[in-house]
C-alpha cells in the first residue's frame, strides 16, 4: 500500500538527514513510513502510491481554503511570469500590509519575513531592544519556531522527539529564557516578581496547537495582560497558527485580548513561505531602518509569496462566513468523534477551538504540557495508523493539532467519524 513511499523514504535518508526537511514529518513517534505526497486538491492528498487521503493537517495550517484553490493558483501563475524576485520594494507589499492592518487588531506597522521562526525571533529581539531588558517568559509546550531562545521546553517536534535539552543552545541563551506551565497565572506572577525589571517580554500561543490543541483557561491571558501593563513587559501573541485561522483578526479578536506585538505565519502565506510581525507604532518604529533594532531578509516580501498570501487573506476577508462554516464543521466533527469515542470506553479528551481540534487519550483534562505528555501515546499510535489505512491523514504526533480546511464536506466528516468508529473497534480486538 505504501510501497513507493517506502522506496522514496529509503532513498531520501541517503541525502537528507532523517529523510525529511522538518522533523515531525518523519513519523518518529508513531512509527512507519512517512507518506511522500505527489499532489493535493481541495481536502484531499494523493501519495506516491496513488492513495487518496482526507487531509487534517492542511500543511500544518496554511491551506485553510483547501489545496490548490483556483484563485490562489491563478494569482501565483499570473505573477510568476514577471520574475520571481526583485530585492526591491513593490506596490503589492503595501497592499499586503494594508490588508493585514485592516484585518488584524493592534497592528499599526507590519514587517514581512519568510517563516514563523523569523517572525518570533525578530519580535523577541524587538521587545528586548525596545525595553532594554534581556529575559523573557515562554510556556512549557509552546512552540515559537527554532530560534535558540525558544528551544527551551518547546512543544511540537521537540516534544514529539522528547528532546530535553537541545545541544547547541548555549547556557547563556537558555538562562534568559524563563518558563512556566501554560494556564498557570500564579507561576507567571511569581517569575515576574523574582525577576523584577528584567523581563522584556511574555510570549504565548493564545490558543496552543503545539502540544495538541489546548485552550487558555478564563482569566489566564487577561491576567498576563494586566501584569505586562503594570511591569512594562511586551506581551507577544504568537499567532503563527491562530492568525487568520480563528477569525479575521485571529486570537486577539476571537478572545478579545490586545497584544503589543503579534507574529504571523502559516495562513498568512497561503502555502508559500511567509511570516510577519507587527504591532503598535510605538514599538515597531524601533525596527531598522526606522530604528536600530536590525532585521532583514533577501526574499522578504517576495512577490510570489505575497500574491499567494494576499489572495488567500482577501478571500478570507471578503467571505467572513468561512470562519462560521469552518467552526460548524469542526464542531460537527468533534461531536461525532465524541459519540463514537464514548462508546469505545477508551479514556479520551477532545479539545477544540474554532477550526483546531485534537484528541488526547487521557482520563484527565488537558490544560498544559504535563497533562498532554501523560496521555497514552500507545493508543494514539494505534489510532493514527488505523485511520491512515482508511485514508485519513492525521498529524503524526499527539503534540500537534488537527487543522480543518474549508474544502471538507459533510461527507468527508461523516467518513472520518465512521473510520474512527471502525478504528476503535479494531484497536479493541
Ligand atoms: C509553526 C509555528 C511557528 C514556526 O513557524 P515556521 O514557519 O515553521 O518557522 C512558530 N509559532 C507557532 C505557534 C507555530 O505554530
């Protein structure tokens, strides 16, 4: 069934470390061979063996409209004939910035980069440059890309591969990274008190997607907002996952909390390598060439990347109903999964917010990294492979969220629920 993928994986490992260009793709925690994908259309992926899958990864979020959306593809094609990069400013970059500012709250100025990693790394540097302070707080299990400062108690692939300390990160860097448990406001208060006048920023995934989907408990983000105001700390919302996914204005709008700086990635590029960071003018004006906090990129604002992102965001802005449709679909799926999981008697927790969802095989609520890490990975593995064999492509790690795309039909969702029911029966045998 996976013969071509097996051949390709074998070959890939001879020239690419671990056969993949990003670790989670390697299927390490679930075992088996990663699928090599040939093409995708709408909600479906097709692998090298010609198998068809319903896709719940959506390229880890970006393909919110479904794969190969006609308008987006056409826009890229039309742009490509005029060269793929100039290294000089274009009108399209202004249109992109204006569009983002019209959709996202608290963004006066926005700088485009090429990945979520760059966006978070640059936002942190800016917060440090702006406040003149060095330390920052991040939460265990949150992932903010692979810049050195963030690879301390990180989620996503770092958690999947169970890497406790990342070699190559110096103690000096790690010492400025303070961590505490997600949803634990008292721990934040304590850290801030212990490091009085030393903390530049608190960065958070407003809704977590890198330890499975985890929701902020009422009062958690609101409490951090108050601490940041009081202590002159820059509050950074890492909206690389949630931006333009949870609503037009991302988590800021959906949760009604204001961030000082916001980082974007994933959906903002419509499937091309794009990231961005933005915020209030008072802070953003410290970025070079306006200010001295240096940040740059040869391919930043690349025309092909910009047109893919612009076209995607414009569709989302002009069809605000997409967010309602996506949420309805996700709730429909959640309720259906809930029903068949309950019947199976296997302990589970489904966390869902907007179009993000995950199943943790656990008998306790999942509100932070320790909760997620103590769920039953053996059951997850079996479920993952049973679903894959039925043509459902789920994230190959319990530390990743499912992302729904709007090309999914009710029939796809019903099939996914039925496949779950069958998978659970097989697992019981
Ligand atoms: C994916 C992700 C990143 C990193 O983005 P890349 O484009 O992979 O560098 C950062 N923060 C969050 C919340 C993410 O989900």
